[in-house]
């Protein structure tokens, strides 16, 4: 069986972290194709590392350290974790730097953002409501609830409870 080097582990995890989504789940096909299918990593070890991660609390990317460990010992575990974490840290740092530089632009856009968010929520709500074929009374009720929520800011649990009660009552009447 060929040995897998620390540099290969680091570079594969780095590339897979850059071009995949879903945390550790994004690396599963990369690991399978690169090391499990060619026989460099026993399928049992791969499955065991994955199972332990899903049983343990915390991020699902923890199995990456196990894979690195099985391939190259402790240096492999460190290389795998660095390959996974480094793009995220650099990306977050770069984004933070860019947002700091754009603070003036953000301040200019901020006053209108509430209207934009409200319009997007209204468009999503309307798109959801259209297939329900609501009548004038239902639409007016929804508008009244929206105005009440905007004015009094009640706890969402109470809004849902009242909506269930009123909706149930309305379905009996209608």
C-alpha cells in the first residue's frame, strides 16, 4: 500500500474546502475518490471516522482529523485540519477586511434596507398565499395582522397561537 504524504493530505483538504459546501460533508466524495477507492484508506476506517463524528456533538467536519490520522498519523491529522480550516479563516478575514472598507457604502444603503427586506418578505408571502386562493376577508385579515405585528411587536408564539385559533374558527364558519 502506498503511503499518503502530509502535503497531499493538506492540499486535498485545502482544495476540497475551497470548492465544496457543507462543511465536512463536502469532503466525503473527495476522500472516497482519492483514498478509499484506490485502497489507500480502508473503507472500514473511513466509515468509523465518519460514524464517530456523527455520534459526537459539534461540527461534522471532525472526521477529517481521523482520516488524516489514519493516512499519516498525527502530522496527517494536523495537515487535514489545517487544509480544512485555513480557507475558512482566510475567507472570513478577507470578508471582514472588505466590509470594514465598505462601511461608508453600507451606511448609505442601510436606511433603505428595511424597505427592501420588507418588500422581499411581502413578495415571498404573496407568492405563498396566491395558490391558497384567499378571499378579500383573508387578505384583509393578513394585512391587519401584519400591521398589528409591526405596531405592537408581539411574541411570535402568540401570533401563531392566535392565527391557529382564528383560522380554525374561520374554517368552521366558512
